[in-house]
């Protein structure tokens, strides 16, 4: 009896299992959980970007409340600001910047997206954002919603971040995270810009994982 012929059907059944088997986990990979506080200083934005009202004209009811007379929708692009980031991991503490785009409805809610950068540093100096030798960089996207609870209303941004480290000892390290941002004005601004507001931030809290 030809044992090779008898074994052939078994091998043919085994091949798909081998082809679609899960790859083993990466050896030597370290996953580090990090909490980062995102505090917006009371400073003008790096760029106000552009804003438009599809099908109508933008009217600014006040510096933080754009109004669209036709549809209520407000689209903004390329806004940019800088922020101070604080973490127990010094690699994710320092100064950063973000760009933002969004399509808001009449309640100032809707999809938002943009880019982000964090430059590790002992302080929070915007000049450190210019040609840094070591930095994190990535993209973010999410949703802004309006929340009312206990007699208080605010806007909550729930966003996902992905990125990567460049230079120094963070080069090639991958970053994923989720940030919850709380703001109290139709256009998001630092809490310190709200007259008489009792809180000073941080406006955002990031829970992240870095893969080394």
C-alpha cells in the first residue's frame, strides 16, 4: 500500500490551516500604558484657520459663537493651537500643537479631525515646536457631542489618536490613544478665556498605549 497516497488527503486539509493560522505575538514587544493631561494655555491660537457656512454667511454672535443664517451648519478648517502636556512618562511631557477641522451642525456637534505633535521637554515653550530633534507626530479623529447633566451643559470631544515617535530614544515607537476633551463654548477655547469660569484645566485627558 502506498502510504504517501493515503497521507495526501490529510496534507491537503492541513494546508489551509497553516496558511490562515494566526501569527505568533511579537517577541520582546513592551506595551506601556500612559495617562497624559492636555492643558490649553490662555493664549491666542497659532492659526484661526477658515470658517464657512454652507449655503449662507457666517455671523459671529460673539468671539466663540459663529452662527450660520441659512442651515445652522459651520465648517472650519486648519485651526491650530499649542498646548502643554503632562505625564508621569517624561517622553510624553512637554509642549505640543494640534490642527483641527470639523463639520458642526446647529448644536456645534459633529465629526472632527486633524493632526497632533508632542515635543518632549521639561517645560512648555512654544519655540520648542520649531524643528525639534525628537518628537511624536500623528493624526486624530472623532466626534463632538453636546451633553447636559445636573443642570450644566458642555461639549464633549471623544477622539482617537494614532502616531509615532521620531528621533532619540522614541524613534519608531508607535502610539495609540483616546482623548476626552471638555469645553464650554460653541467654538472650543481654553477655559481661562471664559469670564468668571472657576476651572483652569486641563481641557483634555488622554489614555494611551505606546508599543516599544
